[in-house]
């Protein structure tokens, strides 16, 4: 499944408004949607995996 271009543009704009990278925004939204604790920062540290493969 892929995001429609219009969705990506919307997500990128929301991320920019919040001063986040696209990846940081996606992690934040997913965590909030699932009731998970938000990461302490956007930086990788012990216990955090990068979003890229």
C-alpha cells in the first residue's frame, strides 16, 4: 500500500508546521494513534531503530 501524493503533501506540511522531519512526524502520529510513549527526541539512541532499511 502506498500513500496518495496528496496525503504525503499533507503529512509533510503538518511535519513542517511542527518543526519535525517527515520521519519524526510519522513516528509521533503512529505512537499517539496506538497509545505508545513518544520517543524522547528525534535522535537515534539505544533502543531506537532507524526508519530506513
